[in-house]
């Protein structure tokens, strides 16, 4: 995976830092509740509609 990530950096013209942080998002999301506890059904539907291609492509369920 590191080799492929390095290639992505090169393709987009960004300098490759040489490593990937082990816990890149630690502490980023303070509210750890599941999305179903946070989003209203209307918000969920808007996200599902806006991201329909990505959800289908990755085989996600939302």
C-alpha cells in the first residue's frame, strides 16, 4: 500500500513524506456516537442521495 500511496502523491504533484501516521485521525472526531444517533432521517437521506455513486461503488449500506 505504501508504494501505491507514494505513486498517488507523485501523480498529483505532492511531496511524499515517506511515512503514513499510525493514528492519523486520533482525536479528530470528539463525538464518537454512531451516525444514526446524530443525523436526522432527512439529513441521512440527503447524504445518501449526494453520495449514491460512492455508496454503490464501495458496496456500503447507509
